[in-house]
C-alpha cells in the first residue's frame, strides 16, 4: 500500500518519550501513513532527530521531519483522520474531546478518558468486545479509544487466561517500575541511584480501577467491573525500561500448575486477526528460575514489528490457595505507544474505524 493510500495520521506529543515510540512504530506502518509530528512550542521547528531520546536511531523516514504546531482545527483542515495522543494527562482531555467532535479518531495513551463509561479502555487480547461501546457515539464524531496505565497492561494480559481457572477472591501485586514510566527526563538521578522509591502517585488506584474495568463484562452500553479486589503496591526502581510485577492470586477454585501454564501458552485470542503489531504469542512463559528480567525480556515479541509487545511470565508457584508468578512488560511499548497502535489496528479490522476515503 502506498503512503498516499494509507490512513492519514498525526502524533500529538511527538517530542516526548511515548511520542517517539509512536514515531518508531508508525514510520513504515502498512496501514497508517507517515505521521505528522505535532509538539509543544519549545520543540516546534526542530527535527525529530534533534530531540530523539530512544537508544535506537530515529527512523529514516522521519528523522529529518520537522515538529509542527497543531490544533484540532489545523489537523482537521490538513485532512488528518487518526490521532495518536501522547499528550500528558490533564492536557490531553479537552484536546482529545475536540478532535473527536471534529470527526477525528483518537487513540490515547493519556488517563483523562480511561474511566469514561462511553470510552473503551482497551487491551485487544483481553476485552476486544468493549470496542462496541464506541458504536453509540453520535454520527460524524470520531472514535475515542484509550489504553490503560502501563503497569495495568501487563497485569491484565497475564490474568485474562487464568482468572477463569482460579476464580481468585483477590489479586495482590507489587510492582518494580522502570524510570522511563515517569517520562523523560523522569526521576532525578540523585533520587533513584542506590535507591528504590516506594511511591508512584495514583498508580495503585489506577491498577485497582482499570483492572476491574478491563476484566469486567460488557452489558450493552456499559461495563460491569469485575468484582475482584486488586491490592497494589508500586515502587520505582533504577531500570530504564520494563515493568516487573510480583503477582499473588488467592484462588477459590482448585487447579494445577500444568493447567495454568497451558492456559498461558494457548492464549491467543487475536489469532484470526491480521494485526501487524499483535505479538504471536501474546504471552511468553519462561522456564528459567531467574526470569523474566527487564534487561533480557523487555523486547519480547514476534514478528519484528511486535518487538516489545509480548508479556513475559515466569516463576509460577502453587501453594494452594495461593498462586504466585512474575510478569514483565515493556512499559513504553506494550503499555504505551504499541498498545495504542494495536488498538487502532483492531478498530480498523473490526469496522469501527473507517478506512481512508470513507465517511466517519
């Protein structure tokens, strides 16, 4: 598909850490056109390469692209059909609302609309049917889809195939979250070197509320949250990327370790969908006693476009009624930009997002 026939798109917040991961994933996407790069006033006019912060080089097709000023009206005039939002929470909400009002579809990484009853909070492998919430939007309005907090994402992917087996009465999770989860430049070096910070504002509440909503059942135009207490404790540690979580389920149903491991291995609800950024398989189970590790497992996922999109689980242990394991996911890819791109691919495949040239 030539760039002219792909869906026109833009990245808001393209100079930031998540925005640059969006640029990396969209530079040569088979469905979405090379994106317009929108940034704040302090970055306007600079090239993407000038503000690049990721370890790998900026994509050739976008490295020399200029960062531009944008507004909902200017994006509409430019014919942009889809926006990938990496705007900070608090700023994103009104901008995304206005874009949707103008008929532009938004796939957001921000928290502002996550708990809106009419907005899908989506992890495609877990709750793809929640996309139907968007079918009731007024005619002519764009689609608005959010992805959850980066620590929630890895947790719900790991839980989805095993909650029906174990019927837990509670989930306990302790997180060891990478520095990049705080954005760039993130936590000051003197605050984190030789240290662990056992507080991340609003993180534990987000994990509790978002997990219940994502694992909940859609009933018509609303989602009934899963009645499952999620008891979270969140800490920032001195790793660059990759959120590691220690999970304990207090089960009410007897099962075996073999059954749980089989459920993880066989979990692939998107197998019939041709989504370029979907990892195959979505969950990788490690047999080693010392895995997963951020340094070794954060880029898990195949094919190449899905690097960083797989969730890695390891050290499963059963001491009935307690089932324990570790889970790792790349916070900026699976839990950030890649999650939003996958949401857009699913919305397109399921007919919720018009293709280029079709009416919204």
